[in-house]
C-alpha cells in the first residue's frame, strides 16, 4: 500500500459528501497538501480554484475535503516518519467512488 493509499484510508471516514449534490458520485476534488513531520496538515488548498468560484457543489465538496484532512478524528495521519520526504507534500483526489466505496 502506498502512502497516498494509507492517507485515503485514514481520512475516508472524515469526509462527508454534500447531500443532494448533482453528480456527487463524479465529484472529484484534488487537494494539494503540505504536511508537518508529526502527521498534521500544515496547509491544504484546492487545485481547481476557478471551479471553486463558480460551482457551489464543488466548493462545498472541496471545503468538506479540507475539513476531513484537519478533522481531529483523522489527524494526525499515521505515516512513517522515515518516509517524510515522500509524503511532506502531495496532491490527493477526493473521489466518492474510491474513498467511500
């Protein structure tokens, strides 16, 4: 299992897809993340900023994804410190099909 897969597994339970979103099963949000060595999120930002401005369902899903990364139930992430260089920055796709089954 890759570090990104481990991260997805850890935060899947903390991500809530917006109820009633059109095409929610296809609502994919990419978040660029900077991590601290202790497994906490230093910064998280949506990669598609233009869609954030025009699509309210996307914006809600993106905000929910960022909350999931910072949720105390799912943070700090349990990742191997000796591989910090591999996971100190990454982009993760929040995809309902992949993360929630």
